[in-house]
C-alpha cells in the first residue's frame, strides 16, 4: 500500500500531539496552491520543546519512509520548517508564530480539525 500525503499529515499531527504541541492547526491547501496538500502549524512553549517536536515528527515520518527536504531553522528553534513535499510543517515559538501569522496568509485554504483529517 502506497502512503499518501494524508497519511503523512496524520502521522505528523499524532507526533505533535504526543509531544504536547500547542494549538495545532491543519490547513488543506490542495485546492489553492500547487505548493503542497497540507500545512500543519503549531508552536512549542520553549526552544527545547520546539526542537523536540521537530525531532519527533522527523523520526516518526522517517520510520514510515517519508522523504523530507533539508530542515530549516532547527538551530535557532524560533521557526522550524519541515518540508515533506506535500506536507509542510511549521513549528514556531509563541512570539514568532504570532508575528508571522501563517494561518492568516493561508486563509484561502480549508482549515480542518485533527478529527476531520483522521476520518
């Protein structure tokens, strides 16, 4: 069975939930952009948690066989970008998440709950 972008998104959300990510948002952008199918946005409460969230997503998706592009922002840990081609995961610290407001930029996409994604 071939894994899909939805499978990657579900696994990423589960990994983020397991590490207590704050305010996980899932935006289906498949109908508004060729860039990806899903944006997943969350934040951590401190630098260590932001990095731990990134590590756990990377480990989880890597074990499933998903290929990612190079990680951006890991050392600074104020905005880590994990690009799995059709699933892009943004892990912020609180201050930078508020400042960049990615959800507003992608408001044309369809925001969905974790339950909707997993259905």
